C-alpha cells in the first residue's frame, strides 16, 4: 500500500504536480563527474548521489545511509579486498557498492551473525551519452527494473566539447518551467534587446509542427526576419526546434555545412524548483570570435525568464485556473497531453502513442 501511494504521488498527471517516471532525466555533464568524484543532487525531490569511481565507473545511489541517514556523498571511496570499489559512509563506515548492496559494516564483530548483503540503498540506472549524464527515474520506489530504452541522442553535437554551458534554478515546478520555455509569444515582452527583437517588430508567423519521438518539432525553416541574433551566423541559416518529455528542448541550426545545437535541459529538483541547463555545441567560426557576446546574451535570456517565473509565482500562489488559447498555447497543451499519455501507457503496460498530429500554428510575436 505504501509503495502504491508513493508511486501515485510521483506520477500525478495534473498540471503543476507530480513527475513523470520510467523515463530519463538529464542530471549533469560528464565533465562534472571526474574520476574519484562524489556529488549530491536532488532529483524529483529525492537525494541522489552521482559518482564516478577511481576506475571510471559511473553510478547513482539514493544519498541516504540506511543506518543513521548520513549522506553517502559526504563519504569516500574504499577499495575492497576483492578489488571492488565501494562508497564508505562518513558516520560509521558502512560501505555500499555501485549496485546499492551493503558490502561491510565495520562495527560488527566476528561472532555477530548478520547478512549485510540484505541491506540495500536504492540504485538508479545511469547512462552517459554525448558527454551528458542521464538518470532513469523508475516508478518503483525500491529502484527495481531496468530502463526500457537508451537515453536520447541529439543532432549537431559537433566541434568537440560544448562551447557554452549555463545553469540556473527556477523557483517553479517543471510544468511551469517547460511551458514558459516553449511559449512563442512572450519574447517581445520578456526579452527586449536591440540585438534580438522588440514589441514594435511583431508580426504574424506560421510554423509547421510534426510529432517526434516522445514529443514534437517545429520543422526546419528559415528563422523569422525579426530574430536578429541569427545574423551573426551569416549565410542562410535553417533551424529546427524540438521538444521531448520530460523536459528537453533543442534548436538545431545549420548554415551550409556548419551546425549549432542549443540544448536546454529541465530537471526537476523538487515540486518547487527546476534546474535549467543550457548547453551549446557548434563548429561555426562565430563562436571563435563572438563567444563572450553570445554567452552574455544567452545568460541574459535565461535570467530574464527566471525573473518572470518569480513574478508569475506571485499569482500562482493563489492556485488560479489558467486560460490556454490557440494557437500560441498549443505547444503547452501538447505537453500536457504527452504527460497524460506517457503516464497512462506506463500504467497500462502498453506502447506510448504520441497524441500530437501534424499541423500549422499561427501567432503574432
């Protein structure tokens, strides 16, 4: 009964509540976890230890020792006689392997019979792909089960490592962070820079959308004429913007043979905070000469969105009903439909059926 209650609370599809489970969440850059590193994160309201052993093994465990609740991330690595690497709790030295199993309790004496292997902390499946670390949030609170699919793969990861990385925590549930990110009409009001666009330059837009794996995309097109930032790329840029649940949005720009990939990852810290990570890869020469200016612009955008989230919270604390309109809010509606379908398909043990259908959306911005 307790497990069922916990599962229901974590998968409630109501907007602004609960989190999707049985799905991959972005957690960190691979470079954040060098060998011998233990880092504490909070994901979906749970403490998670992400670590990379001195041998290079990546793992994730619930960051609470079952003995006296000390965080395992405050401990250190221990080399067992068997050659295995374990994490030693800083409080009493209990040691746990990457599979979550207890390997040793140092306070036990020889004649005290206790099967320490029956003691476990939750293990989270973890994967490293394209320099990114993803954690699988299973619906079983005990951590049973393996991922049903590999983590997502993104186009345009070129030019070596990321050219830009920026992070910020929004004081919002992931649902509000997601719809704010995909909202096409707020730009002229929230992001008012001479090098981007202004309220006076608004005009009607029509963009074609198609369903994509676990999400949808604004299909490849020429950027709007009032989006001045694309001018630094020169040539004739084409862009495609894709969204995928639970909170991944990327824009893939091509200028001839050159590419720019701007990936935004939304990771729920808890029900009142969402971590936003922006990562840009590119082999375009503009990033050799204009990187400080591009970085400053991206940082300004993110903080302007954060400021608007804080302002929005002044109204959300009264739990008002929200009014969604077509076509400007259609992507937000799709997100809610995707969440409901994902939850239903996991509950019913069937394949996910994308509810998004191809269409053209029109709005002014």
